[in-house]
C-alpha cells in the first residue's frame, strides 16, 4: 500500500473498524510517518468529541436480517463460493455480518463527521469575515465623526488657526491647531510624524511668553498621521507658540525631549 492508502484507513482506525491485519500494517506505517500520526490524532479527537454529544445507536434486527438475506441471494446466483461454504463461514464467523454492518455505519458516520467539519469551518470563516467588516465599519464611523467635528469646529465663527512646521527631527512633518477662542476647545492634526519608540509618545505644548504649558500626549499611526481633541486652559488661550515634543508616554509637566513640531517664528 502507498501513503494515500494508509491515510484512507485513518478514519476507520479512529472508529475501531479495521481488522487486525490492516491495523498491524497501519501501525508499522504510523511508526515512520509523522504526518499520518498527526492526522490520526485529529480524527481521534473528532470522534471523541462527537461521542459525547451523540446518543449510541444499536443496529436493529431488521437491518441484520436484510443484510443476511442479500448475502444468501448472491450466493444462490452465480457465486463461485458454494452455498454450503458461505453457510459454514457464517456459522464459524457469526461476527462477520456485524462487522459488515459496522463498516457501513462507519462510512455513514464518517460522512457526517466530514460534513460537520466542513460546516464548522465555513461558519468560522463567515464569523471571522463579519467581525472584520464590523471593525472596519466602526473605524470608518469613528473617522467620519471626527471629520464632522473638525469641519464644524473649523467653520465656527471666532476660530483661531495655528500652523506648526517640522523641525530637524522631522523636516517633512507639519501640523495644525484649530482653537475656539471662547470655549478653548481645540482640534490638533499632524502629518509626517515618525512612529514613536516603545514607551514614548508625542506631547503638545502651549507657550505663552516663556512659560510652556503641557497639553495631551498622542501617537501617530503607521502613516504618520495624528488627530486629537484638546481643551486649552484659560491661560493658554492667548498663547502665541505651540510645539510638539517626544516624551515618556505618560506625559511630563516640563518639556524634556526633542522637538518635532513648532509654530514658525512670526506666526500669530
């Protein structure tokens, strides 16, 4: 027998329907084939799980009688083996018909197992796809909400816009801060920032005169973009300068890390 023949025997040995000779040959093959050993373990786990959920069925007497009747009919036709030989074999081996029934039941049972596995895999794939689409829709919904908030804030009367340019740490980066002069509500957006190292985050600063006031910490996404809401304290509403530095991810009260964004000199 070749490798595929042995693989075809694995479901039967998991169901304990192989005869001794076939089982002995399969054992010799399993000793040298890791692939078949792993597949046999899968089959045994599947049949064990189904055994806990399925009620055991006993073949009826009518099934036995029909199978024996079919065997006798074939023997009376053009069989090479005489009827007496068949009867003698049936008498000497009464378990032969039951073994035949067991094999038939095993084939049906195997088909059910394969069908259940296919349905389970299909259901798992559907659930994974639905979960992925749900997360994508939630992400898009959050992004739309943010965009609507930004648009409403930018078109609100009395808004102040401040641009931030990249420093030598990130020359291609730039940012924008939109501040409501009355409420202090602000939205900060940035592009082109490199990924913050582990344990680090960016922090926004409001500088009035020579006094820097800390804002919130944030991180840029894989594309270098960032957006967050901010609430300026009253003393920062008249700040003329805004900056972004790289700090410990918990934030600090006084800037200590390198500066990545800064309001250009002379900007109001």
